[in-house]
C-alpha cells in the first residue's frame, strides 16, 4: 500500500493522492464499487476517485482502515489540553462521516464505539464540558448516523448542570439536538423515579427485618426468663444466644422455642394456664413424641371420671400419667401418700403432683412401674433404656421415690 505496487485505484484529495487496490476497496464498500465502475480509467491504467470534500488526514485515516481495520485519531500540534478532547471527538465524527458517506458499516460501528468510549473516559471533566457545544455544532453540520448524535445528546444531558449559561447560545440554532437532550433528561428523571421506588422497597424490607429481629430478640429474652429446663434434654437451662437471637442449649445443642406454656406463664390464675394446656396441640411436640400415657389435665373431669383403682401422677410441667394404683405400690413414697386416702378411694381422686419432675423423667418412672407390675412375680429386675441426657434426673427421681432397684 505504501509504495503503490500493483495499485489500480487512486484517491485524489486536494493535491494529495493515495494508491489503493480495487479488489480490496470494492469488497468493503458497494458505494465505492459503483463509483469505480462509472469512473474513467486514466492513461496509466488506474482509476481516480476525487475525495476533495474531505480533509486529507481524514482520507488517510479512511485508507488506513480499509487496509488495517483501524484508523488513527487526528491530533493537531500546539493545542491546549482542553482542546485535545475536542480534537479527538472531531476526528471520530469525521471518520464516521466518511464511513457513512461510502457505507462502510464496520468503520461506522468502530467510530461510534470509539466516540462513546471517549465520552465515558472524560465524563464529568471540564475539558469534555467545554468541548460538547462545539462538537454538537460539527455533528449537525455533517451527514452522520443518528446514533452518533444521540450519544452526544446523552453526554450533554448528563453534564447539563455543569454547563454554563453562556455556552447555550452556541446550540440555540440546533432544535433537533435540543429535542434529543430533552428526551434524555426525561429518561433520566424516569430512571430516578424507578430508583427511588427500589430504595423505598429496600427501606420497607429493612424495616420489616428490623421488626422481625426485635421480635426474635424479645422471644429469646422471654425464653431465658421463663424456662428453667431445656425442652429437649431437660437439663438445667444453660443456654447461649446467637447473633440471630436463637436460643440454644449448651448441653444438647438443640434450639429452644418459646412454647405456648412459656408464653402464658404470666397468667395470674392456675385455671387460665390449665385451660391453655388442655389442648393437645398446645403441648410441645418433643414431649408428645417421647411421653406415653399423657393426658392433659381437665379440672372439670378430674374427680368424677378417674377410676379409684388408678393413680394420677402429675409432672411439674403440667402433664398427667394415669397408672394402676397397685403398680405404684413399689414406691414407698407414693404408697405413703396414698394410704391415708384409701378409705375414701371411691370418692377422692388419687393424685400425686411432683413439681420438680419433668414429663420426660416422670415418663420413665411410669415405665418402670409398668415393667415392675408385669414382672412382679419374677425375680428379674426389668431392663430399661434411658437416654444419657436425662439419666441423672431419672436416678435422682428414683432415689426420691425409694425405688432401690
């Protein structure tokens, strides 16, 4: 390309000529192909195309693109730094202009991309703010694509607060450009409204989360205040509270939940608490799964429907176990409690309340009573499986009741 060997096409621009090859040029531009076909061939056998409507440096950039796929920006010497931005913008506009004139699509896309990158690079800087009005005037004096004008209008709208009033008269005569700027301002206002709506939703979500966190913290405090034993392993309530206000037993590592019993513990009357516990659904699920023969207390039926040959054992957390009176006689303690009532057995409900025993522990004691009663004529001591979590409590309860075996 540099030495013009085998060239058969010449671009002439203001006393400068550029040697090219028809095959390469025509493959990239149908418009140039039509002009080359209609042009006359010179005596040297080459075809000349006059491009004097463009500046020589622009034609040189155009030729460079046809051969390399890139074009160089035009930078004048001895220019001020703030004028350098304007010179680069104008070089991209001129490159797009010649590409638009000869329908070189790839060069049009490249020049648009380079212009947008330049506007983004100097976004918010005074050098770009100073260059925008002059760039808009040049853009509307050239035959270029709408996307280029729209990119300049978008940058103008973004820098609108920074533009001084004395710069507006430069573009008063370009109503189309003002229309594009206003459309971008309208879109910007709409995006701000959408952003405000997003922030409102986030604020509502944060408010709801804060309320939930506060509720969780209050529930954790209520658990710490009201519960004396872990609802899982029945150990003394030794807990840790996580950052999310979850209360966990340090022994069995089970999360604790605020049971309905704990929630109504502040009730002033015993009848109000028993009314809540009378519903099977109000019992903790863990107790319902592990305890057998649990019958929630019903005060209205306690003295009329409990048979005299049965004994009702009540745990400290309000659950009742109905056991054969004869089976409980293995315990000297219970036997001593029931003997004074034996002569009134038909009319008086035989009830034993153990405030210090949980339902899980009392369940194991009742299980022992059943084993003992079934094997009372045998010399073998019944075997029982006791979980390690309540083993110590069961042994203490057995010692208290006098169950030496």
